[in-house]
C-alpha cells in the first residue's frame, strides 16, 4: 500500500530527496505522499527510504490505498517507463 505522512511531520526536508519515485512533495502544512507514485520503494530498495531517513517516525502505511508487493512492483516498472534497474 502507499505510505502517508502524519501530523507529526516537522518539515525537515529529508524524505523528499530520498524518494526514488518523486512521490513526496511539500503540502500546504506538511509533506505529502502521492499514492499514485508511491511504491514503498519496491523495485528500488528493500525498505521505504522515506521511513529510513525520517527522524520523527511520521510515515505510516495508508490503509486507503492497499496494494500487494506485486502491484507495487508493477507500478514502479510503469513509473520507470517499462524497465527498472535495481541496485
């Protein structure tokens, strides 16, 4: 499923550049994650990089956007234009 940033966000700016899919952007008050672009880093890394770098642990699964690992991988491949190089 997609991830979401909760109200504990302190706008520290470390999550946005960590996202390989450019799914994170500054919202009106806090950073937001675009569920259409979030793949939880499937296809890129073993764990979501935004979660890894977040100093306040404000990134949670978004239950309104459930997706399987296979669906997340298919989305990552589509976002990469059909081919995906993994580290």
